[in-house]
């Protein structure tokens, strides 16, 4: 049976495959990103099907989305806490999405019961916001 650190590591490594990443979650497992609520984005998805759809939607917007530089700070059989980074181009805006996440994972019977991630919403907004229109004042 996989422990919390193993589950988080495998989830992070498989993020490019939404079905594989979502399969690590329990049937009632949840992925929460509470800080996204301030940007008007769904901040909680529950169950492998919703989690898979959420990840697929993210990859449609950021095809090169990958977690890098994982640093585990808490390691118990049932809970893990880590920080990890993303550096990926957002094709729609031409900007880099530079983000550091902090994730707390709760494991139960070898599956992810809860993964709650925090992130810098300002960095997300900068990367995903439409480009500012060029005005005549900008070209003077």
C-alpha cells in the first residue's frame, strides 16, 4: 500500500496524463485549490472523473504544465506536505506561468483522500490574463 509521500510523488510525476493522475484519488477523494476561488475558478473537484476533467482542462490551457523541484517538508504514512514549482508557457497569452505550489496530501488506504494546494493567485492572474491592448499612448 502506498504512503502519502509516494502518492504525492506519483501524482506530481503523472500530471501530464490526467487519467493516470486522477487514478491516485479515492472515489470520494478531492483536489482543492481554495485560492483559485478569488479568480472565479472552480476550486474543488471530487472523485477521479472530475479531477481528470480538471487536469485535462488545465493542460488544454498550459500544455507544458509539469511540476518541478519537489521539496518534501512533512512525511508521515498518512500525510505529506511539499512545495513544488511550475514553469510553463501559456500559449493564449504568450506569458510564462511561474508558480510555486504548497500541497498537503491526506492518504487513506493507499489512495489520495485530499490534496489541498495553495498558490500565488497574482502570478496566476498575470500569466493567464489577456494581454493589455496597445494604445496610442504606448507607442509614443
